[in-house]
C-alpha cells in the first residue's frame, strides 16, 4: 500500500510555557536543517501550554520554508468560522505555508471546565463534518455566506481573507465514521502511533480510500501524516520505509525531545531521513 507521494518529515512540538523560547528555537532549527513540517498539539485547557494558533503565528514569523499546522486543533474549543479566518490569515502572512489540522475533540471534562461545547461522540463527529463545510465557505472569499447546520450557522457573513494557496484540512481520525469523512471531505489524515499500530494504519487507509472513491475522489490526493515519535537510531529508517511502502503513510513527525534539539534534529535529517528516501525510491524503482 504505497500511494507514491513525496516523503516528508516534520517535528511535533509541545507548546510548553516553562521555557518560553524553546518552541520557537526548535522551529528555527527544524527550518534550518531541512524539515518539511511543524505540528503543534492543541490543548487550550492545559495551563502550562501556550495557545497553539498564537505559537504557530510566532513560528511562521521565525521560519522561511516549513509548512506549519495545528496537530490537531480542538474544534469544541474553537468556532470554525473564526478558526478558518485565523488559518487563512496565517497562510497569507506565511506566504502559503499553513495547513489546518482539525479534530473532533477529546478530554471532555477539561473542555467543559474552560467553557467549551461538550458533545457525545456522535455529535462531535457531526459537528466536525459541518465545520469542514463552514471552513471551506470561509475560505471562498465570497459575500453573504449562509449555512444552516445543527451545530454551526452562517447568516450572511462576508468571508476573507482568502488563503494564499489551496489550503488543506487534515483530520485527526481513528474510528470508522471519522475515517469515512476523511476520505470524502478532507485533504489529509493525521493519526498518532500509540493510538494505532502499523496494521491499524493499513485498515484505516483502506477505509479512507473506499470513502474517497465513493465520493469520486482519488485516494492519492489525500496526504497521510503520522505522528511517529522520536526515531534517533539510523535503523529506524527501515521502519519508516516500511510504513511508507506497506502501510501507506507519506509524512512523519518526530518528537523534539532532548536537551539539545539541534543535535537530535540535525542527526535525524542527515542520517535517518536520507536513508528512508533512498529505501523508498529503490523499492518504487524496482516495481
């Protein structure tokens, strides 16, 4: 199960406030040493975390080539029309380097404590599907937009700014209904190891593909982004290559763990990433 997409590598950043400049320093290092992506988890109710969208904006101003995204934005904490405007604004300000990672929500007691909407699992998925439609309307740049959903409404809003590029919506999804929405409506899928195993990735990708084909979409158009962890050993290249060739993933985010992020991230990009690309290229050529 290989979709033939370009392999990308990124860094999964914790928005911790204890060392206020670390996340920005990690983003700058990742940009410098050749990473493709930066993802920042979104837990607004975590008192030791910065606000994710604010941090991503600061990162965008400190970098030049990286694509940035919330990994993934907590929809119950963020009204989709406002989130869509923030994402479009960040895309314009960064020169087209932003994608919108979106999740249906979790940690419901913490969400409730901060005044967010508490929903059943079924309601949270339905709300996310509506939010995708609202987001795309808000990115259209059109006037007098209307949407009458169960959870979200637009009543004549004028949208703007338009994103600087054809910005994608990447969903954090695990269960069948969310995977089907990913195939029908989304541009990317963002699972995390720990919640899924490699064989789970294969089955989930098959469900995404089936939904995409039923909607008249090409499954190859959907990016598959895996929050992997931190494979510092060069031998991890074999594992990552197998995740591409056998399980359908095409992008990998590693942790920024360690006291010396420059050393760790530089070593990954100089030793591990090239071997993954070589192994995948060799396998594809042999086919």
